[in-house]
C-alpha cells in the first residue's frame, strides 16, 4: 500500500534529508513490489510550496527517489505510491498542491462520477486522474467555503465522502507552511503519530519496508510531530490514530485531536470489492 509521512517542527524551520526509497528493499525484487511514484513536498521561507516527485517508471526515476534530498521547511510531506487509479505520470504522483497547500492520500475512494458532479466547476482544480486529487479538490472547495478554515474544510469534505461514496480507506496528510493535519479513516490501514520530545539524538526515521527515510540534526534538541503509515523506529511513544481522528499540529506545535467521523462509511468496501489493480495497490509492499 502507499506510504505516508508528515513532519512538523513548528515553529522553527528545520533542515532535513529524505530518501523516498532506500536499500535494501528498493533494490530487490523489482516487480510487483516496485512503487508507482514517490514525492516530497515542503515550503520555501516565503511560504511557496516546493514539490519534487516522479513516477517510478524508469531507472532515472528510481535514482531520483533513492538519492538524498535536502530540504528546509517548518512542515514536510512525503509519499510513496502504489497506483490504484491513474497511470504512471507526474500529474498522478503525490503530493498534490492546491491553494498553496500540499496533500497526500492512502486508500481507495470510488464513485468518481458522483464526486465529479459534486465538485462541479471546482473539478478544474484536478489535473490528473486519481481519486486522491479529487478528494483534495473537495477539501479545497470546502475550505474556501469555510473562510479558509482547513480543519472545517477537511471535516465537511470527508463527511460528505463517508456518507455518499463507496470507500475502502481514506488516510490523508495535508500541510501548509505552518500547520499539519492528518486523518485515519476508517480502520482499514494504520496511521501512527509520534510526539517527539527534545533529546540528545538526531531525528532519524526509516520505514521497516525500506521506504521513506528521513534524518534531521536540527531536531535533535527540538520537539516535533511525526505522522507515518508505520512506526519508523523503536521509540515506545508511537501511537495509532483512532479511526475518524483528525490530528492537527498548530504553528506553535500545539497538538489537538477531533473525532470527526465516529461511524463507519455508509458504503464500506472490502478488498474483494475492489478492481484487481486497486486491490493490489492496497496490499503492495506489505509482507
């Protein structure tokens, strides 16, 4: 399945190094376990989004994802994709940018014709073919409708999706230059958070499946919030987000939780309900 990673070191800008694929897993068995895309997003000092991504469709793209990428930002987002909808193209590779915000998603949402109709003219926000970018467009539309309140926009959008669309999983991370939001819904896939306290050790995280590794010396003595699809080190403080829980890290790193989806989706899908390629994407990389 896709791998999500989010980091907030607010209120300070932080230097960090990312590897979106790392040995040994990314160098072995290059077949169905190969990811379909990888991307990193963060913000320049003036708040301009920076996105570097590539579909993993050629050797050169693999080199991009395996090489160290240095970045400086208050918030970061990273994603390794296993495609369920949309071909191997840059426009279908996470993270996506809309209204100066960055977004990545793990899961499957169906009923795209209904969602497209619901989006109406806001479908112009969508440049690719994925369900993920359409979900983001609805969040963007609802955030505008709520006067720029991102938390309210996420809540309104995902409640509509949960009530109206067939849904397998909707784990997401959304970041601005100063804030981070993450949602796990329902309980299909895991999504963890770590409130990292200042220590004498560098921030050094690596997923157990050999994807998304991050290192930061700046966060050795500073707090941070880390969001990930799996615990990425032996820290005992990793916690699993509850289904329907929207976590928010504010610009001062105040962390809040809101249970915005207490009930299962109206049209809950199982793995056997999915198209073969979508089902494979939800199992890929899990051993």
